[in-house]
């Protein structure tokens, strides 16, 4: 019997861009660049005692592949609310000049309905799939790592939806104004205020998730992560280095995606359960490295 490996092994190639001379940019090429950004985030957070963790598909990559999901074109990171202001101040002085960051706190053109921050790499460019929420920051459109704030949330999905409702109602007007070249600044501030008020009123809750300013969860389907399953973050292997993620990574992934998201043992090796036709990059239309 073959020795049982502890992660999925994959050599599949996913092409993002093909040039006339036959050369191409693959997702693996992009991932190598993204790792440079992630290494810098890890360095800064460890040095300054800032709590962060890989989340969503990046956490799933840790569990199933000990690295990127082979067709994943980004990394998703959370930073705890208690460390967020400190994180921004540290980035202002410590971030390597190869990189730059965008968030509403430093640029009010930033869209608050998307991940709370993007840390990008200079001299690169990506065009994202979402045309309605295009980047309006003038500092650039480099390849990026997405960061969100994790804060306390209600254990009641009804309460959660009540606070999300005004944000969902404002969202189409914000998108329309943004695409007309009008910065919906007052509505952005309202979204942030609602999100902060909600978190403060649930500060004694034993559940954590990303702030409700990001409204894209399916109604009443938002996962509830128990604090003791998220914290303390633990180090896991990721592409030959080590990054932090959920303390109980298996339980939180099942809560987020369901049992079927996890790798399966077929008797000889670990296999991916996602259908082949769904294994493709989802964020990028065009790219320059």
C-alpha cells in the first residue's frame, strides 16, 4: 500500500494570459509574486505583535494543499480589530518600498464594500473581474493581498441581517455614484459607522467574523466562527514557509464551506472534491507581472 500523504499533490497548470510568441503567465507565476507580499505582511505582523490569519480559500489551501489551491489567484487575510489601527500606522513607516497599501483610512476614494485593505506590489498590474467596483485609488492597480477586519458578531443571524439591511440598501446607490465618478463619501462613512456600532454592541459575543461593512454574504448564511475556534491563531505550513490561520482550521472550514470542501482519501492518495469545471481563477481579467 502506498504511503498516505497528508496533502493533495497537484502539478496542473492554469494559464492566466497567453502571448503571441507562445510565452504565458500562469497562476503559479502570480502566486510566486503574491507570496512576496504575504512574506512582508507576516514579517511586519510578527515583529509588531499584530494578530493575523489566513482565511477563506487561503485557509482551505493550507488544509488541502499546504499552500495555494492550485487555481487560486489571491490570498485572503484577516487582522483583528484591536490591532487594525496599529497595523495601518506600522505599514506607513515599515512597509517595504516594493509594496504599497490602499484602504479608506488613508484614501477616501477606496471602496468600503470590498475587502478592507489591499496591499499591492509596484510595477505590476491586474484588471479584476468586477467592473462595477473598479479601483478608484490613484496609487495603482498592482497585484495584491486582500485584508479584512475580524471583529465580534452577533450569535443571531436575524440581528446580523437587521444591521446589514441598510448597507445592502445603500450598496446599489454607492455603486452607481462611484461609476458616475462621484465619490459617495457620506454613504461610505455611514457604512463604516453601522459596522462599528454593530461590533461594539456585540463586543461581549463569543463569535467572530469579518466586519459587516463587506455585504456580500448570502442572507442568513453567514458562518458563525466561535472565538475559541479562531483564536489563538496557529502557524501552518504554506508553500514551504509558515503563516498563521484559524486555531481550529478544520472546524472553521466546515462552518464556512461545508464538509465536502475538505480533501478526500481515495485509497491511494488525497484528492480534490471540487468539480474540474469549477477549478479556475475568479478574480482576474488581465495581468502584468
